[in-house]
C-alpha cells in the first residue's frame, strides 16, 4: 500500500508540474510512479534496510526523489508536493474545467498557444470559485455536478455557471437517460397484455414484431 501511496503522490506531482508548464520533470516523476506501482518489495522495507542510499540505487529514483520518499516516511507528507498544490490552485481549477469539456491538458496548451483559448479569461472566475468553495477539491466537485447536469441537457456551461447554481448544487441532477426501442427506424411498443413487441409503421399501424431481441435498436432520447 505504501508503494501505491507514494506512486500516487509522484503522479500528482507530475500532473502539477505539467500544469505549471515545467519541462522534463513531469516525465521523470511519472516514470518513478510507474516503477513504484510495479515494485513488488515494500519501499519502506528497502528504506529500513539501507536508508536513503538504498532508495537512490533504485531504478527511476534519484537523490531528489529518494529524499522526498524519506521525508514522507519521517513526516507523513512531502513539502515540495504541498507547495506545488498551493502554487497551482488556480491552474488546477481552470484545467479541470476544460477536462469536463473534453479538452485535456495537451490540447488546452495547444489551443492557448494558438489563441483559440484565451487562458487569462478563465483565471478570474477560477479565483472567485476557489474563494466561494474554500478548496480546490470542493471547487472541482461543484464543477463536476454542474457539468453533468448541463451535458445531460445539451446545455453549455462556464465556470460562472457554478456561481449561479451554487445554492442548488445538491439538487442538481443529470437528466435521466431514456432509451426507446426502434426497428429499421420505426418506433416499437411493448404490449404487456399480449407479452409481445409491436412495430409502429408510418401509417400508425401496430405490426407484430417477429425478429430477434438483438434486432432491436435502442436509441437514447434526451
């Protein structure tokens, strides 16, 4: 479990560094995280046997990361990680907003570079949302609720939409997805009385369905 915990921290460090536009380091932390995830021996056992020097000798783990792992064992946290989270809070919120729109970080960077997305336009509402929610995690939770609610209704949404819906967040629910049966483009109905499917043709006639269940096409109706 400790291997997975430290691996997760290294993954998040990688993501935070990438959000902050740092080169090279994100890949190093990502590779270190992957190594720790696949390491069969408990990393704490390795540390207990040989200290920080033993950690430095591990593949993908250099002096800097070894010291951070030692710091985690001694203090239960990594200062560098905590500082990164504080430094990137606004970027985390903006990045997550675009993730809910289906735009990953790489695409966001490309679009911002080409001026398709004016990144600075989103920093002010992100700051306001952080103040309103009190933490990055709560801001993300609120955005997720608004995003799911809006997308289920084919509505567009902005970070500001979270402000408008703030007092009703607990009541916001995604629209229920309704699936209706069709056969060759014609709607179908189930007769509870006859325990049969019927196909409704263009003239409105009910024709008994003689096909297989696999022939029925279920369409999502919003």
